[in-house]
C-alpha cells in the first residue's frame, strides 16, 4: 500500500525541467546513436526523411485546414486560429518542449552550416576542422567552430592589406551574451585596421556559427574561454622597520612623485572594499595632495626644503620629522615645447567602460591643454604595434582627436613591441631642449613578447639614454599589473598615475600638467643622517620600493626618481629621542668606543637632530648637484596643533595609509582620530580633494567594522 501511495503521489507531481546542459548532453548522445546506426548522410534540407524542421507544425495544421467540414466554416475560425496562436506561443516561450526542440534543431542546422566556408567576396575563409560525432557535445563543437578563425587574444596584424580582415571576438560573444541564449557569433567581425585598435570603415557578413544555449563543460585538453576576474599584481614590499641610530644612522631613498596608489585606494573604498595592503604606498598617498610648501625663488636652485619636528599623534613617546621639498614652478608661457607619443593599449582586455573609453576621454583633455606648437603621435599595440598618427602639431587638433576617437579594442597585449615603436617615433620627432615623452596608457597586462618585469625594465633602461622620459597611466580593475607599471615608470625617468575617473584625468593631465610633463631634475635622491646623541631610533614612513644603498647616494650612475615643474615631495620619519620609553633596541654592550667620535665631534653639530642631504641632476646633465639642510631644535614645535596646517594634514594622510597597510604602529589610532586631525587641517581645499579624503576615511571606518 505504501508503494502504491508513493506511485500515486509521483503521478500527480510535475517533473523538474531539464537544464540546458542536460539537453545538450542528451542531444550529443542522440547524435552519437544516430551516427552509430549509419544514418549520418546529410539531406540537402531538413532531415533524411524529407521532413523540414517545422514538420511537427505542418502535421497538425495541414489536415485541419484540408478537412472539408472545417474549410470555409465559422468552426475553422473558432478552433484553428486559437490553435495557431497556442503553437506560436509555444514556439517562442523559453523552456517549452516545442521551443526547445526547434531551437536545438536550428542550432544543429547552423552548426553544420558553419563548417562550410563563408562566402565573402575576395576573402580567404578559415574552415574549422570536422569533429567526429560523439566525441564532443554540440555546444563544444560550436565553440570550436567559433574559435577556429581566431580567438580574442590571438595576435593581430599591424599593417594588413585591403583584403585582410580581423576575425570575430569569440570570447566577447561567449562572455557578454545573456545566459542560455543561442546567439550567433561573429558580430565583431570587421575589416582589419592599418594599426591595432583603429575602428573599421565597413562591416563584413557574419560567419555562420552558433552556439548551444549553455555549453557543456569542455573536454579534457580543450581551452576554456573564461577571463580571470582578478589578476591584479602589486610589488610585495615589507614595511620599513625601526632602525637603531647607533648601528644604522643613515637613511637613503629615491624621490617618488607618483600618485597611482591613492587613486587605486579610492577606487577600492568607493567600490565597497578595503584595499589590498600591498597596493597602499603611503608616500604616494601623501604626495597626491597639493601643498603650499615654500618654494625656491628661481630656477638656479630648483629645490627648497622645509623641515618640521612635531609630536607624533599616535605615540606620545616619539616625534615626527617632516621633510617637505618644493620644486621650482615653470611658468606656462616659458614651458618648453613638448613632443609627446601616446602609446595606447587597445588589446581585448581594454574593452571595458573604465578602460579604453575613459582613456580616450582623458587624452582628449590633454590634447586640449597643449600648445599649438607641441606635437602628438599615437602608437597602438594589440598583438603587434602600429602607428596610428605620425608626429602632428597640436594646431591640427581635429586630426589628433579624430585619430583618438577611432581607437577600438581587440587582440592580445604585445606591450614590448609597442614600447619599441613608441620610442622610435619619439626619437624621430625629438625636440632639442624640449620635453620628449612617451605616455603609456594601459591596464598593465603584457602577455605577448618579452613580458617579464626584468625584460621590459631592460628595454626602458636602454631607451632612456636618448633623453626620452616615460609616463605610465593605469586604467581599470581586474588585471591591473601595478608592479610592472611601477617598474617601467621608475626605470624610464618618469612617473605613474592611476586614472579611475575623468576628474582624476583632469587633475593628472591638465591641472598638474607642468609637474607631469616638464621635468626640472632627474635622479633625485635623499639621504638623512641622524645624530646618535639626540636620536635613538627612526622609522621612514613609506618609500619601501624606493630604498637605496648608502653608497648609491653619491653614485651618479644609480638611477632615481625625477621631479617635474612645481612638484612637491614629502617624507616623514617617526623618530625616538634618546632616553624615551619608546626605544625598542637595547644599548650595545661594546658600543661606547663606536660612539666616542660623536662625543668629540665639532660642538657646532651637537645640537642637531639630523642632517638632510639631497642630490639631483639638471635635465640633460650627467653630474649631480648637492643641497643640504641641518635639522635642529629651531625646527621643532611643542604640540601637534602648533604645526603648520599642511604639515598636519599630510600627517593625517600618513596615518591613514599606514592603517590601510596594517602597520602595527597605528593600531591604537582610530579612523575617527585620523578624520578629526584631517578635518582640523583641511584648509581652503580649492578642488575638494581633502573633503574627498575625509569621505574615504569614513568609508574605511565603516568597512573595517564588518
């Protein structure tokens, strides 16, 4: 009785609907059985029995229409027309048995047709190899047909002739189509451009290829068409440790005027997530903001240093030594002529709204800010490099903007060849005593040709000898190679920025164009020596990726950072006075003899806390110049509130960056305390950058509570 009841219950239940994967597998099994039976001869149309795909409809419809008792009567109107409507609904309704069978049959027909050469006038056609029936599902065979001409990441020809075409984007068709839809591939098939990324002038017919509603898992050994959602890479640098002045009194590092880290942190926080700690470079966050540090009066001495010593907000037993450097600001009327080469990544990975479309808008802003006598060239790369625009005066602005507007994504990322081509073009249009710069815009994904950081570093190092600087602009999320971008910028006598919004493009390329484009010094290095009689320990906040050896400071062959017109550079040390309870290192047992020379030193230096030195080279020169600044009690203030406004705000940014980096020194310093310090020192805030910073602090506070 129990079995009967269960059977009766099952007879009234609705069976679960078949999944697209199950239908595809069933179809594959049916095809294999059909082939095994030897019935694999293809009829010219329909199937081997002469039925067309719509025979099921004809089988119902024709007898009804031909019956004499229905023909021409009112009963035909009442019965046949509703039946026809029902059949129409069933054919179009997703998931219905009739619709499913019709769609599968249609896909089978298109799949067979796609194995034949497409008839394109004057165009050679790649024919997909025949796959033995039964080895793969219909979905897999269809994907194989779609992939046969060229995958999305396959190399593109740099300069094809008129008869050549770029193949359609199989990846885009798979990843962008609605789930379960049977969409014909090939919507992206276009005429090949003269250089990668140029929009086509005409469309070719779509290839006859289709895919099943949802592909079954690929067979072993078949490449899956799937993009890794997150391949971002950052330099893995440990935080600077606390160092003892008794054993290591000298700190040496390269200047860093990049701002990429701050923009990336902002992008992460506004996207609802705390940033990767490795993506946070505290010095770049500090140097993101404009400060009103006192600058030099003329270009004869291009830098001026201002030092402030103040109590540490997050540790009452230590102090901060704040070193601010301001570069000479070149007046716009006297700015040298610029020879700029836009090296633009137009690979398939750039096909996102915050990548190539934003990039194009950013470069339009830059072009509109240049002088009429400046020149612009454009090189694109995607598999192969190609020249889109030879050196063109900005007086012909419409020609430059038109070339930018025609850029479109597609292909793999052969960045090394693009870099070589861009430097060649910059050398061709070289301006003596002017600005010669390659501006690389990319998501940082180099996957064709020399792609290791060291290989690309070598290429950049060789090319910088020609007097051509490099700016690297990063775009987008998902596969950002920040580590490589930093390597290229640091070794190409240039800078790196991250463009996440058009407002950031305006700030970087227009408002700060002088500091971005016009260098006033190269190989800028800093060295700070602490007095062991006054200071026990120190810790440099940030600059982990810019550390130099002590002997590198006086070696003019060692490369370092560059500073542009009006640039400001800020470095902050947390220092521990001698005798403070915050001292972490024990005195050396045998250190008395080592410290004796300091006791016998010139009494004029005994009151100093530290001695700051800076080396730099003027543009085009090989020998460096030296600037020095002693630090003594006259640089100190007794309270945090007594420090200059800009100093306090930069300290708030430094605390925020350390907290995001998980630095233990600021564990007990709350986000609210950081916000209070920043709000009290916000100042005029002409562009609203500091108000935006306060919003980021609040976002981080909320996200950290999760």
